[in-house]
């Protein structure tokens, strides 16, 4: 299921529902995106850094250059995400557009305890993909 431009309240409700099922968070920093907001968010948490990511919803081709930071899905990280939201949507006369939150345009993947992707964002487009990991 694809959620397009959900409000901050809807994002917070989604984060609340994902928390019990999420074991790991993937933070995807694509080329040209500043990692500094993520560094601040993850300060004090253990992370593992890798480079490259396979195809996923919203990105049908692998991205060999993307930096990926993986962290345990600690409840404090969910609280920090809920404070900022995943992205913000501005509604004006020119139409809807996505603006970055304090996290910038960093994509987030939510993985279950078997490392299956259950949710992912395409932040610059304002899209959240909810996945059934058994598909």
C-alpha cells in the first residue's frame, strides 16, 4: 500500500503502529543529500554503516552509492522521529509539495526481526510504502 503525502498526525500514528513490529531501522542517504541531520538524530546510538542498497519500493534499481546506516529500532529513536515526522507537506495555491523535516531528505526503512522490509519512505516524493513482508 502506498500512502501519498500523509499528514504529520498520520505519520505519527503510522510510527506508533510500526514500533512493535520493527527490529531495525535503515537510514538511506543518497548522493547529494546531507547526512548531518541524521548524525544529530543518531547521536548516542550504535549504528553500522554500509554502502549500496538493492531495489525497493520507489527505487526499482539498486543504488550502489547510497550510504546506509543501520540501527536497532530503539523506542527513543521512534520518539525522535515522531517529534519531527518523516517529511512535511505544504499545501498552497501552487499545489502540494514536500519539504524536509529536521531529518532532511533521508529515506527510512523499517525492518522486522527477520530483516524483511515492512515499510519504507521515498521522502523527497512524500510517499510511504507499507509492505506485507510475506509477499
